[in-house]
C-alpha cells in the first residue's frame, strides 16, 4: 500500500525518523500540520532528509488541472491519485470563511439517479491521507487567508468509506486544529454508520441528503433508500441529534415537478420538524444521465417560503462554482456544456487540456 506523509500519525512519523535527532520529528510535524506547508517548503529540515521522506512517503495527489471561477474566489482541482484514479476538490473563499469541499471516494457506488458521480460508478475508496492532503493543498492555495471549514461533499459517500472518513476528520481536528463544528459530513443516509458516527465524540455537522420524504419517491431517486427506508433513517437521525446535541441539516435538491410540489414539501416539513432539522434547498443541476430539470427560481423561492410558513428553517444554498462544474458531489463525467472555460494545466506531465467543456453546476456550502 502506498502511504503518504499525511497517513502517518506522530508515532509513525517518529518511527520513520528514528535515525534522526528527536527535534526533526517536531520540525516535520509542525511544518506539515501547524504551519500547513508542503514538505518541500519545510526549510528547517535539511534538503536530503526532505528528499528521503518524499521518496518513502510520496504525495498521494498530483494536480492535473485547476480551474478558477467567481473572479478567483472559487477553484476546482482535478487530482490524479497514485494509481491514476481521478478525484476533484473545490476551494471556496467567502467574506467570512474559507471552505474546501473534499472527495472521499473516486466515484460512488450509491447510484443516485440525478448525480453525475453516481452515474459514473465506483472506482475506489480514498485513504485518510488522500482526503487530508486535499485539504492541505487547498489551505496552501488559500493563503494568506486561513482555511476554516471542510465539507465532505465531493465525490463519493463518506460513510461508505467510514474508517478513512473518520481518520481524516480526526486528523483535521486534532492535528490541523480545525473546529469540529466547521467540519461537515454529507451522507446519503447510511443509517448504521450515522449511529456509529454519533458515538465518535466528534461535534461535527451532519448533512443528510434527503431529496424525498416518502419511500416510493426516495426509492427511485436514492436507491440506498430500499436498504434503509425513511423510518430507519429517521431513527438514525434522531440518535445523532440525541448523542451529539448538534443540529442536523437536510439537503433537498429541488427537481422540477418531482419534489418541489406542495405535497412533497409538506412531507419534507414533517420529516424536518420531527428532528428540528435545518433544510438546505439546492436547485438541481442538470447532469447528462438524468432528464429532469431543476426547479425555476420562482419555485425555489416559493418552496422556501412554504417551509418557513410551516415552521421549518430553510435556506437556499449558494451557487459557487456554477461556471466550472464545481458542484460538490457531482463533479465527474462532465461531457457536454454550455460554456467554454480556460483550464490551467498545473502538472507538466498532465494531459494539459487548454480548453475544456463543462456543464454549469452549483457548488454548495451549508451556512
Ligand atoms: N454522497 C454524499 C456526499 C456527496 S454528494 C451525499 O450524497 O450526501 C453532495 C451533495 O450533492 C448531496 O446532497 C447530493 O445529493 C448533491 N447532489 C448530487 N447531484 C446533484 C445535482 N445534480 N444537483 C444538485 N445537487 C446534487
Ligand atoms: Fe453518491 Fe452522493 Fe452522488 Fe448519491 S448523491 S451517487 S451518494 S455522491
């Protein structure tokens, strides 16, 4: 197995540096985690030692391309992993916070009908180090702004890759010093894993991608619902709230004529009220494999107003990265598009697409 420096805990790093003076461990650890520097930039460590570490624990990601949008406030990377699988990562700078959206798997096995990642299928799980390294690359790019939030909303289902997800969360919290409440895990609803996560003692934010609050429709949109239907999911959400005391978010991609009608929204309101959950409305982004469109802006506003009238706290998610297909969770397989965008190649050995076509998408960040 290929291990990167970001997979090592402090004891493992000390073991790797057993032939060195003790303070080298501190220098490398502090450089990587407290100063958030890439190994090559930890200049307190001799060049030869850095070279040895780089060879022994190669970086897990190599950037194939980086695309900026929102006048530079949003950047999306395409990274190749050591085995050639590709993932995407998005950095979003807001006036009050800097957020990175990370992938937890290359592809996804959950097969949600409306999701580009789901349509493309599963390649493999990411290791914790590969998840964490996405954060550190984004943190370096954000400087001098300080990265504050991480959302696990990129490619893949975090709770289907449980150990790597929790390993990455712990590393981000313990070593990088990010506040747990600034870490958000988005899940399609793997009920037993939600219950397990509730017992980890991490006060993070959980977002559940609901999209339908009746089983017949949710079976269609989210195949995992057949395994963990709404009653089961509701019970898992209840135990999350009871164990953590944290508010839960429900994600709802508004699909025209499918889940934006008063009857469907009423079902959502009932589900949300029982959990005192917050609702994030996201107009569905078109994907090549799903013919139905997102709700129009007037319907989105009306949906929000109805939910609020019924006493549910509902927000419409911001649409960062629209022009670069930077949507968290729907980053893959973009083949047809409306606009042309310059793509800056960042890896000399990469395919260096000078121009690429992308479909317009949203990127979200729960406020
Ligand atoms: N697998 C996890 C996290 C990644 S998906 C999950 O499903 O929650 C992140 C978010 O993007 C989810 O809420 C997902 O439902 C949403 N999403 C996927 N495809 C979308 C689309 N075409 N339009 C809008 N949101 C979408
Ligand atoms: Fe996977 Fe989430 Fe996409 Fe569903 S919405 S296919 S769980 S990434």
